[in-house]
C-alpha cells in the first residue's frame, strides 16, 4: 500500500521506521527478534526506533512491550492515518514533495528556513527523489532560489495519485478531507441521475477529485492533448462534473473538464452494473468498439471450446477497456504509468491471449499513437482469465491416499478440500487405483503412508496434520492462484 511513499522518503532511518510500523500494524504482536528479521536490521536498532516512534505516537495509540512481545494498539477506535499524520512531517523529502504539490513554484530559502536543512542536503534528497520520478517522466528542478516539478502536468498528477491514494483520508495531505469527500459522495449517490449511475472505486475517484482541485487552485494547468468535445459519454457527465468542482471553487473549462471526466472514467469498475443511458450510449455511439469486443470474445470461446464464456461479463469488460483507451489514447498511455507493476506473468495455458489482445489493439487505428502496448495486453489478459476462471476454474489434481479410521478420513478429506480451495481437485484413491492413464503433469499425491516408486511427487501428512504441515501444503499448492 505504501510502496511509493517508501521510495519517496529518502531518509533511511525514517523509511526503516515506516517498515517497522507496517509490521506492528499488520500483526497483533511480534518479538524484537522477529521485527529485526522482517525488516533486515538489528534488535538494538529496533529498540532505538521503538523509543523514537513512541514519542511520535498520537493520542489514543499505545506502543507496549513485555516478555511475550511488542504490540501497537489503539483506543476509542483511533484511525491508522492518525499515526501517519504525526509521523510523516519528520521527513524532509516528503515535506518537499508535499510543498511542490500545493504550489507551482517553491521558495527554497523559506523551505530551508522551515526545515533547518542545508541546501547541499536538500540537493542530495532531490537527486534520490528524481531517481524514482523518472518512470513518471517528471523531475524536480532545484536552484538555490526556487524549485518546481518539471514535466507534463498530467504526469505530475498521475504520480501524486499513486503516492497519495493510501492517504486520501489523511489531514496531512488533504486538510478537512471529510468535507470535500462529502461533495464527491453526494455527486455519486445524489446528483447523478438514476440513468447515469455506475459502480466506481470511490476512494480512487475521491483522490482524483482532491488532486485535480488542488493543482488547479495552485495555477498548474493541465497540458494540451486531443479530445473529442462531442463524445457521447463526455457530454452526459461533463455538466455534473462541472457542478461538483464548483463546490471546491474550481471552474472547469475545456481540457480540464475532459481530464476530470477521464479520471472519473478510470474509476469505473469492471463487472459493472451500467445504467440505461450508459448502455444506450455504448450500443449506439461506440458500435465499432462493441463489435470488436464481441468478435474477440467469440474467438476466445471458440479457441477454448468454451461457449459459456459468451454468458459472462467479458464482452462488456473488454468494451470498457477499449473505451478507456479510445476516449484519449494520449492520456491512456500516461495513465499506464500509475500501476507499472501490473505487468504480470500469465498462465502459459492462456499465452494465446497475447496474440488476441495485440490483434485487437492493432485493428483500431486510433490506438496507433500508443507505443507501449504491454499494459493493455496485461489488462486484456487479466479480464479474460477472470472470465475464463468463472466458468472453468484452473484446477490441479491432488490424489488423497490416506489410511485411517474411515470417519476421520472423510472428515479430514472435506477439511483439506475446503482449505485448498476450488482450484484444487482432491481425489481419494487407494494405492492400487493409481494408474498412469489418470495422471497428468502437475498432479501430486497427498499421503500419510510411505509410498514406493510413485510416478508423482508425494506430500506427506501426519494422520492428525500439524499446523506446519498444513502451512506447507497450502504453500506448495498456492501457485494455482495469481
């Protein structure tokens, strides 16, 4: 969740303390030895960091330790973000990034006076930060007098969205966020008519609303890009988005309206329950994209001999994917920068989806300006595999050769089947029934008795399995997922 934050914070001690806090927030209790192993430091450093963290903790948060371990707990339903609001201001690098978020140009003499660091130290922080900003095609320009972010404004906003999404509900970055959030939630639930309501990732959209409002108020106008002012969906939603931003004192015009619309469109969920007007617009005004999506789903279904795929949401999901790219190829290519780690390996069984996605991409001339197709290919593959797995789960067979009291055996078999999930087909067998004709590559045997000369790998289990054995079993079979 905080991966971008940990990159931007250049102070090693503060970054280590964030790792420590993460571990304590994610576990009810840990020993100093366990903490040291998890974050790669010494127990002595852990105790030193804990002492410092204790002094930063906000009201109603308690850091306790005894012989059994170390615990971070809250009282009166305190929020995790309260910790970050107290902790983050101690990072000079993060203060620099925050200041540059709220202003077009930063006065360096004033910043040095406020933080108490030297100009040479600030330059070192800048160099380290710029290393991580390269992938967003932006950098911090710094002189002894001023600093500003150099790059296209859309790329700058995309970077801040990636950085600040986990902190949408945080007064350190978004003062009085609850008031501004209410405007967006009212827009989604009250102001959009029933014919225009769609399912969205709300925090994703709220963060975009905050960022766009703040950057526009700071005088940081969005860069030029081509868009169709007569686009059907844009015309449907633009008036509502203009009214939303007016509540923040922001009057959207021209490309800023479209950028706000594009951010809103990016927040739309897949497997969406689209309203009547939206469905009509997609059917009537985006017929080419709809036909392309329909055609490619039919081709995948024919290739897999899986006509049930036509009854899934894949066609609508691929249409929405194509729509996000078609609305603005230039912005789509930039928005790919936000989640660059989503270049996942795919199941080799479905490697042909690469070819299908590229054929689809190349068949649409408006996409020709996009040079990097890897992100589209991966999103296409994710959506396709999700649909395929809903009708034909990717299963692996585990042969259950187990000798015990029959009632215990059948009970344990059911428990193990539930533990391993629907991707594992747990098949009870006797040793004499294990014939080569029923064996496939990737199958394994699960047994509590010694087996000789088996054609498959064997995972041994006690008659009453231990916790370690169950953990090992789930670890060995977990590659069926993700």
